[in-house]
């Protein structure tokens, strides 16, 4: 079925007699599932004999924006008993009130590679410095990687992480920021997730009543759109995929159990919140209608980030995707609209989607669509993962793991579906790379809100895409993979802007410029862009750095400025801020009795890495 979905185009299909169905917006790819999605020009005049149910629930106060996107016009239509789907299509073709219709073919399963059995000896042999007290943090190389080859594999490269420990010194999250996990159901009772689950305060759990009149019964932590009911996670066919993804975004940090996460807080109830928008549920029908409804629900209930680790098929253009999956595209547009902005720091919500795991030279849709942030995967060798899609449609790279190199991505899983009855396990894939970016986006929103900063959606997305570490310099030679030797040169310019870095995101939100320096080598940083074009003639009165920042990058000697350049030697991979105070006008400060210049200060961020791009880290 996955292959069938991937082969879908955007062309109208033909009936067996050869006549074209001109109003059909996708091909009859695979078998229809007994339901069509139909758009009527006048929803009040649906023809007799058609069983139709409104696709999108309406929310009081949002009628105008719902009409803007035609959400009131979309219906799920079921043929009457005895009527074939082709007969229904013929009937719809003849109705002037029908704009278009489509078959909601089954979705490709979530983008995930093999889950690896959890071994206790693996969990205890790493011994890296820990910021949070979560005991399994030491096995999460993508959060902190000190180059330990015994734990993370012989090809592990120090600094192949997202600089999250340094970012945590500034913020670890904000409970008002909600990330919608559009995936399998999240295990809401998981000991490392429960405290960070979003709670619908208008709903009373388990009473079988739609208390808040939003169209969904008992949607306390989200809703199961695949099975039309409460969230589930332990059914036959469930893989724990949604729970694993959720744990990467916001497993509870610093609670003394399990794993750490990107935006799970500091242990003081300050993690971002997880909303489970379930589109995969055991053997239930996982169709486009569920995806569209889940996305609208996320927008209507406060989500600022939409986390999507799934694919809908390989379309050949943005136009083909838009036309073939009209209700889904409509829902994404609705979610991103500034009128639905759910965080005061940004005008509009953020969509983050996986590129896919087929090792293709183009991303899969919907991630490939130009309006969304599309994520490829790297492994702990700071190289493209063997499975990742790359090329057209890919915007940014993120750690996703590689099972041929050692430990992959450790996160929360569902004990009910795990042979070892464990709450933690390993997975790898662009499915795992994407929630790292979603978590960092949520962290960025948390910090922007904390600082009182405000951005347009395009400005904020630009910050995410430009806050990266270089990847290109390592793309030479070959890499061994399960299917043979991989030529790394083919990835040049095709993995997006670089590898996401949480510290750089927060620095860009602050407006603090940053420079990437090579670990272990003395670097003279030109201060002209910081102090002005005549930096070599400006008197610097002090160079200040906190002890925490010194330790973070391993600075042991005094920082000095000479000829307009700051001399820095960082012995450790990490991030730090340095503040310079200088005199504007002359070489002495003005006092009550002596005329002189005015003191001013500027702050610069240092990112110490083993790999430095040709632009020294800028863009």
C-alpha cells in the first residue's frame, strides 16, 4: 500500500469505460475505502441521496477564517447501501453544486526505521557531564556529544549535537507553548510525559460528554482522529512512534527518571506542552480526512508548532500536492494563518515535517511543500544518515541517528507494545530528526516570549533556518551503509542550510551575533562588525565572560583584544557569550572633571566546534 500511495500523481482518474472524472482531484490509487471527500459550492444545498458529514468541526468565533479557507464546504461522503464508488463519482460529476472530490487513500506509515532493543549495560556505561539529573541523558548523543566513541560508536564526532545544554542556561521551555504531535497516539500516562501533556481544561475526563462543545468527546489531552475517539497507544499495530516523537520534544527534564528532551523544562513545571493529535491508531483507517481534521484541531486548541513525522506521497510539484490533497493543504494553510497565531511572540504558527527515509534525492510531501520546514537527518558521525531523503524540498538537517554506527535516538516508548515492557527505547529516522527541530522551535518561542520579542512567522522561520552548524565540509569521500557505499559528494548543497543549533536560535532571537571558532585552535575574531568599521582604533576597556560560559567552551587564559581583533582559544566544544565594553570617542571615559568618551557595550556569542565552515559560521 505504501508503494501504491507513493505512486499517486495529481491527474484525474478514469473509470473502466474510459470516461474521465474531471472533478476528481487525485488518481484512483490503491483501493478506495468507502468514503470520498467532497467540496460543495453551497453546503446548504447538498443533493438528496448523498450521505454527507461535515469534515471540519466549526469553532465559535472562527467562522470568518473557516469560510476564508472554504472549510465549511468540505464534507465526508459515504455512498448509500448498494452503490459502488464509481456510481457515486458519476453522480457527483453531474452535480453542479460539486466543486471537486477525492479519495482519501491510506497514508504511508510514520517515517521510522527499526526500533532497537533497550539494553541495560548500554544505558549505564556512558559517563558524560550532565546538566539535568535524568539518568539516561548520558546516552542521548544528539543532546550532548563529547566524542565518546565507546558509547556512541567509533565514527562518533564530538559536537554532533544541538548545543542544548548551553541553550538550557537561557530557557528550558514555557508551558504556554503547545506542540501538536500529529502521529500515533502519545501515551498520556507515561511517567516521563504525563506532567507535560496539554490539558483541555474545558473537558471532564471519562464522562462520555463533549463538555466544551467543540465536537469532540473526552478530548482531554487531544483526540484520536483515526478511530474517532479517545487517544490510544497500545493497540495491535501501534509502534510507539508518537510517544517516541513526543519524548524527543518534551519528555519531563530534571525529574530524576528516564530521558531528557529538547524543551521539557527544568523540573519546575516549565516544559512546553504536548497535544496528541492522533492520525494512526492500530488497524484503524489512517486517511487524509484524519490528517486534515487533526491539523485544524491543533490550530483551534492553542498549538504553536505542528510536529509531523509522516508522508502523504511523492507528488511531482507543489501544485500537484495542493490539488490532490486539497483538504489537507487547506488545513495547513489554516494552521499557519496569522489569525490563528497561538503564541504572542510570532504572527502565525510553525509547521515542521519530515523529509522521508527512502534515500531519495527529493523530499516527500507534505514536507517538500515550500511553506513548511522540511527536515533531513544526520547521524553521530556528523554526516547524512544512510536512509535520509535529501535535495529538492529539504530545508534543514537535524540528528536522526543511524543504527549501523551505534546508539540511535533514545526517547520514550510504549511499554504495552514493547517486548521488554520498557518505557524507553531507540529509533532512528527523519521521524526522529524532525521533533528535535520542533522542540527547538518551541524553545525559541519560549525564549522570545520571555524576552518580550515579537516576530512575523517568516522572520521566525528564517531564524530557525539560519541557526545552523556547517555540514558541507565533511561531504567528501564515501560512507558505508547497509546497502553499500554512499558517495557523500551527492549530498553537497542538498541537506538544507546546515544542522540545527539551539544556542544559535536563541542568540538570533536575542539579536546577538555569533561566530563559530574551531575547537583547540586560537582564533582572532575581527570586531569591525561588532564595534564599528574602525574597531582597531577603538579602545576596549574590558572583556567580560561568566565562569559558566568559560567552562562551557573551555577558556582558561585571559581574553585579549589587539588591533581590533578578539583573541579566543576554546579547548571544549560548546557555546558562550562574551561582552566587550569600549569607549566611543577617544581613549578615555568622560568624568565629572575630565572630558572624554562615552562607554558602550556589545555582546558576541562564541560557538566552539570541531568543524567550521568557510563562512566561519555566519549563515
